[in-house]
């Protein structure tokens, strides 16, 4: 991975890291004007919230990589898709007694529309793949990218985001419905491709992605190479427990830590970043930046930043699906 970008209620990467470093969390929502402040007005004239988020994340990741080239492919994950367009399309359809509807809103309401806007803007001529798997949507997109990386000529984007909609989000997302305040955001990775021996750069790969009823914490530890390997590879764990799965997820995390013997810092990133399906995309982006700096900003219960040295960060998803994304220097 050459660079990463994130978007939270605090802003993009810089403000988000500052807020996390103070232990304040960065859950919430930005105004649509703030989300799209660096995008050309003509580009976003007819676009609503989620597509603007995707374009801003993609642009921020490319700028962070210092590249002028375009991505060859786009891998996009979203739990619920463009809710603003979906709402407006259905609202107009109902108001006209099912006779009229906006074609723009209909096309924009498709889950793959944001990926299409990103691919069109950057002239990406390779695969454009959308994954929609609830809380594991970003991990699914990352898995698709890892499976196809050998076939892609040039850098590519892996990103995920979800928007908070006042009417639809509480209906679709049980975890967001339990949150005190709405949150949204996401993350993006600018990937150079498969890392060869001797090359530098942060490595990111999906090590586990499986239904919770079929996979146990001990299986996750085994998939990561066993307890000793896990402890030697990772200095910190980012654990994502969706609010609707809080009891089962907390028990799963406790078992995972017991089986692995991991005693380093654990950041409950859903409580810090917010309750939205692709919160893991933002968490992975933050982990990439931490590995690039070789320092993780201190979780609330640790008095000083932790030096990662030569180790990485493990990003866990502990909901209906169990996932583990390894972020390594």
C-alpha cells in the first residue's frame, strides 16, 4: 500500500488522527460541503453524499501517494449503498403515485454507482468491483482485490464508505440504530500491487473472513499463524464490535485474546470511529498510516504513543462475520 485516506466525523486523515490521539474519538458526520470541498464543482454537481465521499477518499489517497497516474482498477465496499439517492427516488415515485421518478436518482441509487463515478473520474480501465456484505463489505472488497492483484497492471484503489441517512440508516443498520448519534465515513487504500521481495511499503491483506457461526476465535488465531506468530507480528489490535453484536463480539474478543495470549493495546474502534458498516475501512486506513509512521497514537488508557518498531496492527471485525485484516510494515 502506497498511501491511505480516511474520512470520519472529525474530517480526513489529519484531524481524525489528532482526535484519536487525544482519546476523544471521531464519530459523527461532516457536512456535505466539507466532504466535497476539494472536488471540482462540475464533477459533483449532480452527486449526493456517498458518491462525494467515495470521490473525496479516492482523491485523498492518490494525493497522499504523490501520484499523478490513474488507478487501473477500483474495488469498492459499502454496506447500504447510496441511501440519499434511494430515498429521493422512492419519495418522488410515491409522490407521483408511481408514475414519475428521477432517472438520475435511480442510477445513483445503485450500490455500484460510487465505484462507477470513481472509475470514470480517474479513467480506470480495469475491473470495477462492488462488494455489499453489511459490516464486512470493506473486507470483501479487499479480498477481491487480493485475489485479482496479480492480474492488474498498475496501482489500484480499495475503498469503502457508508453514509448516515436520517430515515433509512436506522431501518437498515441495527448497530447504527443503537448509536446515540449518527456517524459515517470510510477509508481508501492506494495500492501499488503485489509487494515483491526487497520492496518497501505497508502490506495489507485479509487473513480471515468467515461467518461467525462457522468460525471460532481459535480458528482465527490458527489462520494468523498461531499464538507465537501473532504476538511477534502485531503490536496492537483494532477490534470492531458492531453495537448490535456487542455481547457476542465482546465474548469473541475475550476468547481471541485468551487463545492468542496477546497482551498489547486493544482499541475498540467502533466506539472511537462510529457505528457504520464500513468503519473498518477507516480503521485499516488509520492502521496503515500508523505503520508508515511506526507509531500508533495512544488509545485512551495508554499515557503515551506506542512504538510499533517492526510490528504491525491487526484489525478485527467481530460481528455476524469474523474478519482479520493484517497491516504490516
